[in-house]
């Protein structure tokens, strides 16, 4: 069974082109808040580790060096409340997007199988199901899939891209119980976990799928994917990993060995440094907190409300009730109208429909612009 042909599936970001041109025409330049690409320097501790490991004439290990896998388990114990992850149950990946897109196929899913993903979600969950020939079900309601024998994979994304919503431990535990009752795998995309803003998560941390209070002390049937792109400004390194059920990881490893899907050795060394240094993560979080506070003020001044957004790099925004041309939820005020209005101000944002029909009224506003550009966006939002 081969991968499905997706050549006719349009890449959603290409449809932003007219608004991109309009925003670029602004006399004070464009402020691009449409994508979550880090703009701040890669920390020296990470770059130094990469440089020190740059003499790498041999092939690296697909499973990752022991130092890297131990760094991941140490990070899970220290930062995510997961004390019992074994290094063998860790596998580095070439960024997290390739793992998200290929996981259904790597798990041997195909026609007749169902992949569940959040109702408002990163489109790659759906694309991955299609690639494998499986079907996708977009829902946040466990009751819609619990007990279904055709459900083979359940994605959760907390904190969410694009909404910033955080799933509490009780909800995650319910997902785990329902999936285990039908033999389905649960995969949790936790790439924004270090960027929590609302309480209690800002103080206690975002719950992980592998937390004992969620999984009952066993990682059976569970996988967590995580990327260092956001926390450590290394999107260009493609540095990520998947961890959880040792048997599932071993199966993924066997396939990836055949395909040559290997994280370069210098990147593996840089990951060890990044995972072992919490100071640069805390410093970057403070940078994003300042930008977030500034944009919240500007969006409010422009009559835009923010929903969810408890964590992550985005503000999930819509026209506030009484704050503009139409009431919140009015289909006449679609996300594209908000995108268009902001493009007139030279500000580019992401339309919510990129993440499913439930996002029709919202836009995604990224925190990933320089301090100067965020200040400029706030000024334009406040003055019109």
C-alpha cells in the first residue's frame, strides 16, 4: 500500500498571497503575524554545542545518541512531571511536522481506519490521515468516537495550535481510557508546552499525556511529540522527538532505519545542550510574554476579542461583540474580512479557516515578530 496522492490538495497559506501584497504596500512596512516562525537568535549554548559537534564524518544513529535520549528523559522528569520515561522509548525526529504527517502511515494505518483529531486543528493531522489512506474525524467530543472499533489513532494537541487551549489532566485521562478500551493509539502534540500564560498552567505547567495522573503509570499506547523550535529558537535545526510506549517507538525506529530518517549528529548534540539548559527557555518566554501583552492591548483597541489562548505562540482573535462592523459569531464577519481589514493596516494574520470550518470567525495572531514590529503593530491597531 502506497501513500495517497495529495498533489491536487492546495497548500492553504498560498491563498494569503493577495493579502500579503496588500500588507507589504503599507508605507511603514508589513508586520507579519501570520506564521509561528521564531525570529530571535538561537541561544549561544545551543550554537556552541552545534559547532563543537560539526566534525561528523560518520553516519549518526537513527535512535539518537544515549546522551540525547537521556537528556529527553531528564527534561520530561524536570519540566513535564514524567518521572518514569525510559531512554529506549525516545526517538529523535526531523522536526515534529514530518512525524505528525507520517505517523498514521508509520503505524500501518490505511483504508477503513479512522484518525481522530481536534475540531480546530493544525491541518497536517488531516493530511497525515489522507496520506495513509485512512479517514479523518474532526471532533473534541470523546463520546463521538468512544467504542468505535475503526478508530485507530487519536490526536490531541495541548496547548493547541491555533487556539492556545490547554486540556486539563482529567480530560486527557478520559481520552486515554476511551482509546485503550478500543486499542487505539493516542498521540499528543505538546510543542507549545513551555509557553503557558494562564493559571494554573503558568505556575504548575501544562499536563503531559505521559504524566502518571493522566496515563495511570503506564505509557502503553501513548506517544508524545515535541519540538525545540519554539522554546529554543532552532526551527532551522529541525530538532524534535517522539517518546512514550517503548514498543511503538521500537516499531517506528525499525521503519525509520530503512528510510534513513536520521537527525544529523551535530543537531543531536545541540538538542542535548538545549534540553539541559532551562535559563534560555525562561528568557525567551519572557520575551514572548512582553510581546503578547502588547498585542493584547492593540487587539482590544481595534475591537478584537481573544478566546482561549491560555498558552502557545498565538492569540485566537475575533471581532468582539459590539466592537466592530458585526457581532461576534455573525457569519457576515468572517475571518477573511478581519484578515482584509488588518492587511489594510499592513498587518498580516492567519485566517481561522486554515484550521477547520470551526475557525471561520477567528484569525490567528502570532507573537513571533521582533519587538520593533510588535510595537509598530500595536501602534497601528490602537490608532487605526
